[in-house]
């Protein structure tokens, strides 16, 4: 925790001053404060006052929609007290509590750090209820299912609602088609709702990883691989680890080796090495392939040459969104099998 260097908003209404109407309505919908369209007829300043009042008067409802990672961040800010900020290394994902305007975030690009702050009125409103929210039985079940759903999205990049329900049915060994659990979690999960998109190319709703840049590019690249008929399956533990936020662990037999190589050869701490490995995964998903990733890394630090063999192995065995969760190594073997047959 560090002392804030500049004056921050002291109230939720102040924090909402620059929030546009579209985002105010979305935030209210996700938090369950506009179910009857109460805000639709309000002027912008009235929306901000109404939403801030609802949040402060209904802290339990708000907390029961936050992810476990959001609650941890909120607890840190409550414990730290007024005028303090929580500092995290930047990783490309915006926490749901920040997207919903509950927590403020200032980024230092030079330090590659995010500074999170909380208004005084929200701190006092949620203080008595945080511990209960973290330990609530229903919330713990939601946290678990959330991690599975986010894990699917981080592994595959984007999925239809039907795909998510089908995988949930298989992972949880449900008797129905997965709709019951999915819809229950959706209504209570801010994180899942913020991953939801009405995508015109599909007749049903799409969901995307918090780390994705554009859904279009992933779907276009998938169409270029007709040999891949379905999403690659992963076991429950792998999917859950992939849903751990803010820095998920994606299935890869070479992840620990790459982290150790970064520590040994690039003089990184363990935390720096973990973040570097995760950054490599992000680059692979959003660039054209391993060659472009390697070129990018070498431009930033020529010492990457020292870890090149393990880096290449890591890139070749990492699940890729464009390959529906298969790795480049998987795809090569699949093509060989097709040619052999």
C-alpha cells in the first residue's frame, strides 16, 4: 500500500462525474439497480446520484456480485484506510469493480503499475459486510463456477453461451444441459456479465476473455482451420487454474521451465518472471504467431536469446485462441494424422 500522490474523488458521485450515460446504465444493470428501468428516464446527473445512493444503501447486494479477486482488492483498500492506494503490476485486464465504477484506477505506464483507490463513503458502507461476502456459502460456490467459466474464456478466447453450458455440464457432471447453473451464476456474477457480447455474426450470445482485443480476428482465424472440428477439451483443474484472476495459469507443460529461465537468465524475481510468462501468453494470443512474439520480445530485450529454446517450446505448446484451444504442436500432429489417413 502507498500514500496517494494526487487528490482522488472522495465520494462515489464524484468518481462517477466522467462516466457516460451508456456506462451508467450498464453498471446499474449489472449491479441489479435498474431492473425496472428506473434510470432510463433520468438526466445524467440524476443517474449518478441515484446509482451512488443505491450502491451505498445496498452494499451486500453489490458485494455478492463481486468476484473473489474484487473482494480481496476491496479488503486491502478498506484495511489501508483513507488516502491510501493498492498497487498491482499491470497485466492487461481491468477488474470488474473498476469497470463498474466502484474503484478508481490510475496507471503508471513507465512503472507498469496500477494504483487502485476507494472513496471514503464506499469504504465505510462495505466495511461491515466484506468478511461475510467472502465466506458466504453461495458466494463460494459462485467463485468456483466463475473460475471455471473464466478459465474456458481464457483458454478459448471466446465461446458461445451453448458452448459454455455444455462444458459446464461436463466439468460439473450435471444432469441437465448446464443451463440452470449457468443462468443462476450469470445473474449473480458481475465478472461474467461484463464478458458478455451480443455478436451479430452469431444467433446467440458470445462471451469473451477479459484479455481479448477483438473477437472478430479470433473468429476469422478459426475459419481458416476447418480441420479443427471442436474446442480442445481440458480437465477441471486446468480450466480452474486458467480462470484464476488477475493472472491466470494457462495449461502448458513448459510454463514453470520458462518462469525459471526468466529468473535465471534475465535476473527477474519470481513475481516478475510469472508476469513475464503471462505477458508472453497474451502476446501469442493477440499477435500473428510465435515468430512475431519472438521478434517483439527481442526488440525489447536482447537477453531473451538466452532463453530461446525454452521460449520456443512454450510458444509451440501454448493453447491458442485461433486454434480453439489447441497448440501449434497439437495442430501439427492433427495435420499429420489427417495426411496419414
